[in-house]
């Protein structure tokens, strides 16, 4: 697969012109590159060009639901310990036409991203699905949760994070994927989910 010749970084820290590609997985476990997903989105929308994505035309309504966990784990080393500060997270991001589930692993600053089909579901229904799914799998380790709705895109999310007193670092790429990580961190995809 050829990668667009661009110097824009995607949210997972990869530069497009290096040939490195970040991967995300849909709920069925199928693997997509951020860049092929981007081309797919552009192709389906038909009216948005790459320039518009880079200028932020994709930053419309966005909801981010962050579950903070009391564990610091490594998917690569298959290990976890409890932590008092920022540890692992489970995050859900809902855009106008896409949804993602993001699982971060604090030890390796590793991230797994899953694209979720949101067709036919309201934003409220998706938030409920995300909450129930996370509670089912992480109930014992959730220390806090934060739901942010923004009508002004990423800027609105950053404002609300700051108002909550939470590190206001968002990782964003041209596909519309956004996720939170602690200040000073450099999360990227380092392992593949099994």
C-alpha cells in the first residue's frame, strides 16, 4: 500500500511520509490502516478533500467518553499493577459518522483502536452501549469516568478537559480519530490485539 506523501502526523505518532502505518481494528477484528480508512471515508463522503480534513473541516460534533482505570498494564508483557495516578484507559469517541473504542496501556504507552459500526444508532444509544460494555469488562478497575460533548470539535474537548483539571493532551489524526493521553506521553500502536 502506498502512503500519501505528507508530513502530517496521525494521532498514533506516525508520520505519513515515513511509510509507517498505524493500525486500527473493527469490532470483528479486521485490520485497517489509518490511511486506508481515511481514503475510504473520503471516498464514501465524496465531497471532502484531503485539504479540508487537514484544515479541520472534519471537526464537527464530537463526544468522548473516558474511563480511567486504576491499573497500569502492558499488553506486550501481559502484566498489570495497580496505580494511584493516571493509568490505563478505555475511551469511546463518537463523531458524526464514525465511532471508535480506544484501549490504552500505560506501561508501554501502547494503544489499540477499534472502529465500531454506528449506523442506525443515536448518540445517546451509543453512549449507553459504550458505558455498559466498559462496565461489563472493567467494573472493578474503573476509578473515574468523564463524558464530554462538544459542538466545537477538538477545541471544545480541550476546554472541558482543562475545566475538569485533567491533562489536556489530545491525539488526533486526519481520519477523525481523537483520544486522550497524559501530558508528556507518546502513545502509538506497539502491539496487535489477539
